[in-house]
C-alpha cells in the first residue's frame, strides 16, 4: 500500500485533519498516512511549496502527496494531479507543484474530473481523498482527469540578477521554528555568479561576509570561550536544502528571539548579495 502524506494549513485544533484520516481509513483500512505539516501559515503557498519541495523526496517512489492549502477550485485555480519524479501530487493549481516541476519535467499532469464530485468548502476531503485512494489502489491518472498543461509557477522563488552579475537580489521565503530566515538564493546560483570574488550579504542594516556550511562553523574553537563567537551571534549558511539562511546561533524564538525578530525580517523582505 502506497504512503499518503498530508500537508495543510488546517492546524490541529479543529476536526479537519481527523476527518481526512478517517475518510482515508474508511476507503483503505491498511493505508499508511504521514503528516508532513499542518502548521503552514494560512493560504501561504510559498511556505507550503518550500516545505513540500524539501520533504517529498525523502519518501519512496509511488508516494501520494495531498496538499490542502488554498485548495478550493475556481476558474483560475483548477484541481490537478501530477506525477513527477516518481511521486504523485494532488493539489489546486496554486504553484506549489510548479516549484518542483520547474526543476524537472513532470511525467503526467491532469485536471481532476471525477464523476459526481461533492461541491463544497472542503475539497481536500470531497475530491483529493477520492483521487488519492484511487491511485493507492493502483489506478491511473487518466481515469481521474484530462491532460493539463498550464501549471502555475512561483515567481517569488526566483531571485533577480542585477548590474551585469555583480548583484543578486533575493527575498525571504520562509521562517522556521527557530526564527531562522530562509532566502530564495540557492548555493548553485550563488556559486555560478561569485566566480571566486569576495562578497557582502546585506540584510537590513546588517552585513555578512562569510557563508558557513554548518551552524557551529561560526565558532573558532582555538580561541578562549570569552573571545570566540557563539550563542546569540548572527551567521549565514547554506542550509540542508542549499538555500542561504540567516540564523542566530542557538536562538530561541520564544525567549531571546531568532534571526527574524532580531533582524526585523519578514516574508518577502529583500536580501542582497554584492560581489566585490
């Protein structure tokens, strides 16, 4: 039985997540369900895309990913099912899946069209669950939809190159549980334009000249403890997803604060890299 994952902005206070799981188990008593996250900020497609892009490939091929963020169908927001990189994604055409397919060509994309759908305010249950269970039983996408070729892309994930490659203008796309600030500048892009040059990363009034590989790289263990950098100091690194991230070493968002609060950075704020 294929794994079915759930990624939503439903939270855990209400009954919605339980209803989804109960509906799946009613159809497939032996189903394997994994929660990726139910704490996506309401209707935040970019946050959802970042989490999904960086988690789906840890699952085995054939996994079915249900995306319950901004899922109500409209004439501009069709329900789609996509097969890409061996994984199935069931979502509205919001750009969430477009982030993944921008890096690799999908094998199949269909606009969902199932007989006698239940029209209402909870399409994740009334439509997405039906499609997921169909696929989990071995069904094909052709049975639940017709070919679709207009996948939306998330332009927020594309930084700008300026001044003939001397400047990368990026933005904040995600703030994690520690208050760490994730930018849309990937290591591959940074390396391609750096060409061995020195650089300065500008975030509000802060300037950083080094990007680390790990959080603890900020510490020079050859120095005495009262001379070295450590807890509470600002650093930049390439995170596990190879995006440039700004962090406060061993920060706590609920007490002393994290990079987002201490630097005053929020979603879509600008981050600039100047190559010298």
